[in-house]
C-alpha cells in the first residue's frame, strides 16, 4: 500500500475518439494511474476495448495502467493484457472458479495481481487470497456502465476489508470504483480505500486538474 491516496481516472468515461489525447491530459492533470475497464458483453452487458487499446495507451503515456477485466474466462486473456503493458490486472472473483491459479498467472508476468468483487459479493469470497494480491477492487456500483450512483453499503465493506488486511499485517491497496466524486472521496479514504477510480467525475468536468485535486 502506498502512503498517499492514488487517483485513477477511468478511461471508460473518456472520449474514445481521442483516447491518446485523453490519457496524456489526465497525466498532465496529476493522475497517478489510468484505469481501463475491459468488458466483454458477457460478464457485463457492455463491450469496450482489448489488448490493442491497452498497448496504445502504454505507448502514449507513462502512467501505470490499471486493467480491470470484467470478462468471463479471464485466464485466457491475461497473457495478452500483460504483454500489452498492464501494470495491474484485476479479475473478478465471480468469474474465476480457480481464483488462486489465475492470480498466480498474473503475478508470473511481473504484474500486480488484483481481485475485484461486485456490490453483492461478500468479502469471504476473497478472504483466502488476500496474501496473494496487491489490491482488492471494491465495486461501489454494479459493473458495466459509467455514470452510476455510489452504493452506500460499499463504505462499510471497505472498512471491514481494511480491518481484515490490517489484522493479517498486509499492506494491501484497496481500490473503489463507481460513483466516486469530490463529495465522498474523503470518507472513502478514511474508511481505508487508497486508490480512487473516477470516470465521469473527471472526464465530465470542465477541468481535469481541478477534479483530480478535489478528489485528493
């Protein structure tokens, strides 16, 4: 876990026709990480982008790439996303019948392994792999679309997850994704989240630097 709160604008809310310009803009505006939501139309209803876009973002910016795989059978695609330049890869506990093996596959590439859980998924689904990941991604909206409202129950889940990690002596990044904005960022950080994903709040703002600063 880093000593500061990391801001990870989600390119899901960026202008897809100007993605290289958008990632350079958030880098210049002070973002710490670029978050890329990969959707397959099966695990979630929407479809976004694949390894080729991740590789283009890697060529366009020095920001670490946080690749969130909202897909079924992620183990079939991890190698491609790792080669494309992902710094972190999150797979959903709900999509991985052999979660530990999949996390080991990510780590074998020298990429930070991370596990994501949906709002209705209990923490016990990731409890057994906490020592095998660098990050847990707590979804605070139902995945698949940007611009949704924050689900309040995620706040307590983050508190319980941080307590669980602390009790095990783990330096764990806790990322929260969905409905994050300047109004709840401080409370999320106080609850134990240290990586804040924000899509529409940043890309829908009149000034990226101001939006990112307000999240801090």
